[in-house]
C-alpha cells in the first residue's frame, strides 16, 4: 500500500467487511433490520452502517455456540491449532488492509495499527502451538494403593466483551486460547470499533473454523444484549476487557450462574524514574508507555513519579519530545497522534486537564483541544501537579503526562501504590538491588523494568486489585479456558 491513501482505497476496505451478524457460520441481518452507524473519529463522518443486534440475536448466537460445543471439544487439537495457524497467515498477508480499516474506525495512525495487528496476530501463533500442549497427569496416591488421574477439558461456551481501544488484539487474545482449548464463543465488540472484529470473523471462517464456534454480535445496546446471555445456564465463562465500573456490574450478573470469569479492567499506571536512571532512556520509555494509542490504553503510564534530582531534566526533555509529535488523521503520512475515539472521551480528558490546571498545575506543552474536525487533543505534559488533582486518581485515557516529584525510594513506592488499581507499573533505575526492591514492593500484576512496554503474547497479561483477575497470554492464558477433572482409580 502506498503512503498516500485515497478515498477510494478507504471505501474499498470498508466495503469488503461484512456488515451483518455472524451466527452459526452465517451472516445475517439483525432481528427487525436495525443498523448501527460506525463513525470516523478523525472527521466525525459515518463510515458505514452495520447490523444492530438484539437480545434475540444474542440468544441465537449462544444457541449456535451451545450446539457446536460438544463436537468442537472433540475436534483434534492439532487441527484446532492449524486453524489458528491458517488465520495467522491470512492476517499477516492482509496487514495493510486491516491496518487501514482499524485506523478508519478507531483513529490510531497507520503505523500503530500495523503494530497492533502484529501483536494481535501473535496470540493466534502462540495458541496455535499451545493447542497440542494441554496436559494432565497420572500419579500414585500417597497411600500407594490408588492412582490419581487429572485431565483438562474445555470450559464450554464463552461470552467475550471487547473494548474499542485495541479492536483486534483484545479479540485475538480471548479467541485464540478459546479455540485452542476447544471452547465455542459469542463475541460482543465495542460499538465504536466493530469492523475489525467482523473482518477477523471473516478470516477465521476462511481459515476453516467450523460453524457455530465463533459468533459475533454487534450492537449499540451492550447491557440489554449481554444480560440474557450472562443469566443463561448454557454459558460457562465470561471474559471482559473494559472499565472497572462495568466489570463490577458484570460480576454481579455472572454470580447467578457462577460463571467462570476473567476481567482486565482499569489502570492507573505509575511510571517511576529514580535519580540513577538514564534520563534519556526514561524519556524514550515514557513516550512508549504514555503515547501508545494516544494514551488510550489500560497500560498507559498515568502518573510520572520522578526523583526531584532529575525531575526538571526529565520534564523538559519529555515535553520537547511530546510537543514535537505530529497530530492528525491517522491515514496521513507522518502522523504520530490521532484523535481520541469519540467526543465523550475527549471531554473526559479535557475535564481532567482543566481540573489539574485549576489546582495549580502548569501545562509545559499542550493542555487543550487540537485543531481538526475530529476529536483531537494536544499531547500534553503537566508540571507542578497537586496531589488532589483528579487525573492522579482517575485513568486519563488520553495523551496527557502529569509529572510529580519524590524525595526517596519509599515515598515513590508508596505514591505508586496509592490507588485502587494494580495493572502495570514502569520503573527506571540502573541499581539492580533497588530494582528488585521496588518491583517486589509494587502492587501490580505487571512491571516494565527499564522499558516502556510490557505486552507480549508469550507472557501472562493481567492485574490485581481493581484492575481485575485472570491472565491472558503465555502458558497461563489457556488455563482460563480449561476445567480440571480428577479421577480416583482403585487398583486394589
């Protein structure tokens, strides 16, 4: 694909995506024929209309998943892995097309969209290899008489709710292990970014996934759509990526059927820079941790706790780098920062910045909406941030970096842990002993040590506290989709 993307190329990519619901291996209209508009956040124009599913459609999808479960659980693990591998190859071959589609519906620059597709695709490659490594054990009972056999079996039909910020990756890291484990599923993508998921369903269909294993329901009514599925005894697992507030409500609903649950919820990631750190390396890490996806990531650095000895240097250098980033429509050449996903998100970011400024913070760079028809906000660095500023407690989900200083290691760790969230933290120091002390003391599920990115399909992704539970990726990821059965054997 050339660096100059034309309107006809954009339209061609959108036209190739199915616009219906994917139920039982068939593409169909929503009950009643309702449609949902998909918006381009960089222009606010409508890209296309897709099916707006109803609760009846959702129940039909669960029925399809339920009916396919028994045969899919018996499907040869090698073939389950081969389906994922074929899908991996198809995604890799269509990277340019999928990247453009993602940029149009979500706003991120093309280069970032390609990065997400590569990351998303690694979950299919990883779990294609894990499908044949599902193991149990055989052991002698402690009394020496009996034997103990354990086996792993698929949990059963799964319900997936995915967010808008990583529309492909948040799907593949749930769908990949479910396919590998032998689980069927119903996926509800975010209404802002459904096209990437529809394109993924099309690819899996082409890769030979049997009918009913994957079902996709797009809808503008997430709550009313999912409620009957969550309360249906045929569903056995719920996996959700999104806000903590919504996750808490879903857990309440899931308790009725005692669903197996995994939740990847909100974050408030601290980024710690000690006085012995390589400041230039810390700035580079900060750019990755903060500006990836315009800051619209649960792993985005939310608070920069910097040693007072290097705070001025770090802030100045970070502001220079962030202020030089090119803002614009993600399809334009050289753009590094796209729009926020919608007007509500931009208003939230603006409100948090205004609150901090009203409480004494200084905008070293940015601090306001950026020019453009869409939902643009200028990349921002704030200094002198008051401890009572809302953005130190709330997830910013935007291109805003608040810097606060600390005097010693204990104070830094205490400040980092002063949150209900615990997804990820970032630490920059060249002292190995300090690094180990700090990493062990941080109340998070993941830590980036001297690097600004932690996501890796081969590693367990997840948090603690109000950031959720369960792990996605790594050897741990497939366990979320397997039940353990124990068989006691009498040899006497």
